[in-house]
């Protein structure tokens, strides 16, 4: 278990460029399984979850040629489906929740797929019913082996249909889209997730020859085709990392420019930070955050306490609520953070309370933060990162705190943030990595 040693209380200054989007990368890399042709993907984030997925599909027979750490060509010409039954595949896929998105492409192209119960962050129940219900409506047979914790789906030929998803699951929508593009006839998906990364997946598939209408909405029409070809695709900047840098700048009183953010794809993220009183300015396709000693949380028009809550797109992504919570610690005023989607994601706040934060954990989904307004600094402490997003929130807290902090289990942070210590040290942070 590796560790960060963080000497806090330092102002950062300079430019930082966000990595490619983790969630998009997992989707589009899985989509390369849909064709034997070459697919080139650019702006791939060099993070553990993505690298593990690439290693996973290489084991299945995908030829991966790296042009650089951020660019690669994938050729899924010789796939060994039986590899999915091997102990090696089972071990690797259980560590990576995104591995579930190989099912749709394999089912569409080869008529069957196996996968163990996926792993990932321990942030509460994360059901996968939407995926398999969608496959069944397309004509697949589904079986779950409770004893071995394995999923099996099979279909001689998928057939298009109408389906209304029970939830706008991002990975579920991606998986069903990838299955439907090779199904016979038209598939209509209502209540589809429509995040920018789903839009990017659809654009990549259309470049490969798929027929998809309604991109950017929650109502998709997919007319199946016989086969898909290759393409070149570039991944968007990671909106969650961009939001993390905004919160980090505010907490550390830092002047930072975040470069090449694809601003038009950020939705309400910038305005949500402005609700916390954080000043930020769009400059071309960059975001400039000036050094701020004070920022004040807005109230609603009637004077009631501000609520920052997650919602399906175009609402606020749940992956940023941990960052909003930690950023509010040094604001003036109070805010209620409402994490609707995952009931365990706020449990890391006890570590922030140990550092001196004024937080009331109301229940598994809600926490009230009473800001210090810089009157009291957080104090350094020793803590353990429980998941990716809580991990970076703890790192933000440590960077703003007085004294030395120790963060264990930083492998969780590495799963989602590329060389985060190196990039932050380049603009003035003091983070030392200790590898076991």
C-alpha cells in the first residue's frame, strides 16, 4: 500500500492540463471489441483503471500498439472468448468495474460473453440489473451463477426493440448501445444516459459505421448494421479532474489556469462552483481561477441553505460531490451536500472532521458543511483513501492544511488521476510518494 506525504499550506501557481476522461476511456476502449478493424484512440489517460482494462483485452487477443502513453491503436481481429473463463481473466476483471462494458460488444459480435461480478469503488450498492435487462430485451439469455459470482449472456442474434431503462445508468446505457449497433432492426432506448462521454461513444460508433440518432438526448434510435469498421477517436478532457482542480485552487488560495478543458462539455459544473462563491473565468477553452482568500456560499432566493446535489446529466455528476464537500470547508456560510446515488460515498468525512472541519453527517446520503471562512486552518493528520473521489478530496484537504499529512492507499487515487503528485508538484505542491 503506497503513501503520499503532503506538506500543506502552500499556494499553488501556474498552468495544469487535465488528463483524458477516465469514464469515456473505459467505454471507447471496450467499443474496440466490436470490429476486427484498427481503431486509434488519442488522449488516453495513463491511470490504473484504464491500463488494467487495456491489459485485460490484450489477454483476450486484442493487438494493442502504443504510439505513446496517451495514444494507441487497437485491433480486435483474433479474440479468444474462452479466455473469459480463465482464472487470470477472473482475477483481473473483478478488480475493475468498467470491465462489465466488454459484455455488450462481445455479445453483439460473438453471441456470448462471461464476466464475474465486477469490482471497483466501495461506495455502496451498485447494481447492474439495467445492463442485463437491456440485453434480455434484445433477445439474449441471461444466467447468474450465485456460487461462482459469474454472469453469462448468450444470443444467436440480437434483435432491435423498444426499451425504457429503469435508470439512466451511464455504463448500462453504454453497454446496451454497443450491443444494439449490431442487432437486427431498430432499437429505441428511452431514459438513456446522455453524459458527454455517452455522446462521445455514440460519435465514435457512428464514425465506425453505426447508425445512431438522438445523440445528446435521453431518447436514442439505433438501426443495426451488419459490421463496423475502424476509426480515429480523441477522448475529451476529464470533467471530474477539472472540477477537482477548481476546488483545489479555492482551498489553497491558488492562482491556477486549467488548460484545454472542452468548456462546452462541462455542463453546470462551473456554475455549481460559482454557487460556493468561487471566482472562475473562461478564457478561450481554458479556465482561470484567481487566488481567493475568501469565498462565500450563496443561499437560495428565500434565504434557505444552499443544497448541492448530484443528478443524472445534465445535472451535476456524483463523482464531484466529494470535491464540493471538501471545498466548502473554508467557505463562508453553510451548504448541504446531498449524494443521492451512492449511500457510502460520504463516509470519508470522519477524516475531515479529524482535521478540524465542521461537518455534520446527517445520514448516509447527506452532510452539512459549516465553512470556517479561513478563521481556522485544517490540521495535518494520517488517513487512508477509501475510493478514488474521496481520495482526491482528502488530498485537497491535506494540501490546504497546516503541517504534514499522510495519505495511505493512494492506489485508489492512482486509479483515476494520472501522475497527480508530479503534476501538482510542478505548480508548487509538496507531495512525496512512498512506494511499498
